């Protein structure tokens, strides 16, 4: 798709179908369901206690990170009124938090309406802007939507991207945006392109920091979505959320070699 042609208020078509995940709806649904079923049948981490209010899920191609996304969404039990997604902008840099102010986000298996009224309210508070070109080809939110579709259906979404911004500014956005019956989805991979054993050690420290609530130690080389993670941890600390590690793998465990891997973790927050 041509990023410069996408304007706010329009539908956002898929930028990833047929490349980062299957473009055929039946194949996509079947592969996502298989990841969810495998996670439910063979959990590797602890099971969250209480209603899940937020998850951390990875955002690589499904052949790489699908098993961990499955673990995140196998823990989700609705109903939820809306899904708020926050992830890092990889392709277009800007200052602040950009909301995807489009009519809808489309994937082969679903079309998600966007809560544009909420975006207008956040813009009115000067908490977000809308940078359409940042959302046009961005993968970190769309890659998660097939799991949202299978777990929750075509629920309204509030898509948010963080770029050059402080984590406390992201935290203010989440505090203003989150409502009862929302599910917060924080999109993040972990370390990038370290040898397999080194990556496991680095990612273990990162996940321990997350589960223990010490987000202030996280940086971009720990997790590309660290701003959303830190913000979620701070919001959760005030709201009494508990954190549970659901699983960890790297691309060296799924579909890549072990010389330079990317780490993927799944974490649930319960409240």
C-alpha cells in the first residue's frame, strides 16, 4: 500500500497479509487457532489468577512469534468492550503518541472498527496526535489483530504508536484512555540479533524486571516496545495489577537460526 495516500477517517487495509502472516482467511484463522490451542493445551508458564486486563504480546511474523502470541491470547477471557493497543513505531519517526484515526483496520479474517470518538477526546486533551503515514505500513499492531479476531471477534480498537516520547507521557495516555472492560495489549519483542544463549540470558533479565514490576530499568535494547511496557507497569502499579509470565521463546526456537535471534515473551496482567 502507499503510505502517503492513507488519510485519517479512511479504512486502513492490511499491510502484512500474505507476507507476515497468511493472506488467505481460512489459512490464517486455522494457524492462529492452532497457536491458541497449543498454548491452552501445553502451558509453559504460570496460569494467571483473576481477570486478565492487559497482555504483552510479540509482533514478529507469525512463523516466528505466533506461539508466544498464542500464549498471550489463550489467557484472555472476555467479554471486553474494546481493545487498546500500544506499540513502537518502527518505520516513521515522530514526537509523541500517534493514534490510528482511521475508520477501521482490516485483516483477512476481520474488520475492526476504530474508536474515533476516544481519539478525538485524547486529541482534545493534547495527549495524542495522528500521523497517518506512521500507521500505514507499521506491523506492530496489525500482526496482533488476527489473535484478537480469534479470541474476541471484531471488537472496537484504539490503536496507538509511540515514537520519540517519554514513558510517563505514554502512561498519561493510557490512564486517560483505559476504561473498565478494556483489554490493553502492549506490543513488544525482546532483544534483537544476539546469539541464542546470550539472548536467553538477556531476555530472562528483562522478563524478571517486568514480572517484578521494575520497568524503570528497561531500555530499547531490552524490548523495542519498552515505552508501552513501562507505561503499563506504572498504570498497573496504581491499579493493583498482578503480572504473570506466560512463556518465552526466541526465533531460534521457532523458524530461525541460533546465530542472531529475536526474543518473544508473553505476560499477563490481572486486576
